[in-house]
C-alpha cells in the first residue's frame, strides 16, 4: 500500500482538533425538551402551591357569590374572574420567565451548554470566534426568547427559523450572534497492557 504524497501531512492524533458542525433542529428540540422538563419541574415546586391557594380563594369567593346571588344581588366581572386569578397567572409567568432566563444564561456561560444540550453533546458558541458567549450575550439571547414567547404566533417562528436558515440559527441565535454546534463523541482512553 503506497502512502499518498503531495505535501499534506496529517497532524498527530493527540493534536488533531475535530471541527464542530452545526446541530440539527431535531437535536436542538431534544435538548430543549430536556431543559423544559428540568425548569418546569423546578417552577412547579412554587407554582403548584400558588395554584392551590388560588383554588381555595376561588372556593371562598364562589360561596360568597352564591350567598349574594341568593340575596338577589347582581354579580360583576370581578366575581367571575377574581383578581387572584390574574395575580396567580402573572406570578407563574414571571417565575417561569426568570427561571428559564437564569437557567439558560448561567449554565451556558459556565459550561457552554444547558443540561439538555450537554446530554446531547451540543454547545452554544459565538458565531464570529467560536468562544463561549458571555453574560450579556446570553442574557440577550434568553430575554429575546422570553419576549417572543409573549407574542402569539410569532413565538412559533423562533424555533421554525432553525429549519429555514442555512446556519441553523433560531431568531434568538441571530440576535445574540450564536450558533449551536454538535461536539464530537469522546475518544476512548486506551490503557497500555502491563509490561508494554
């Protein structure tokens, strides 16, 4: 077997750096599902007691409303939709948004990826230099995702953009100038046989 010539010499195995490639939309979706499960579980620890308190409040108000109806009083909008309902939903939304932003920002700045991305061997990098994004860039990326989540129908455009964009960037990636890459599989470590 002849060795090809022409000036190209492969680097030694120890110094060869594999080039990362862009993560597929499906890999990103899988990572997002894992992350949402983690954040949703953490938020529910606070949200479920809030909802229980709300239900107890509604039950108290419905008893009061029945007494007022029996007395012939007219019930208003606030009786059908108590202010506690709006407060509960606002509290759960703000808690979810802050938890998501903190989770995405802190873990990505620390490790380059959230837990879901680490499980699937994905990493968020800056598009221009491949470095791990800093605090400001990650806060902007996470914040933009939360803001898009407030706009009906537009919130679906963000993840769908990954399928339409050749760089596989979502809109929040475009804003933060980041890309999500797939890391190579870990190389096995071979221990030499004793005596070799």
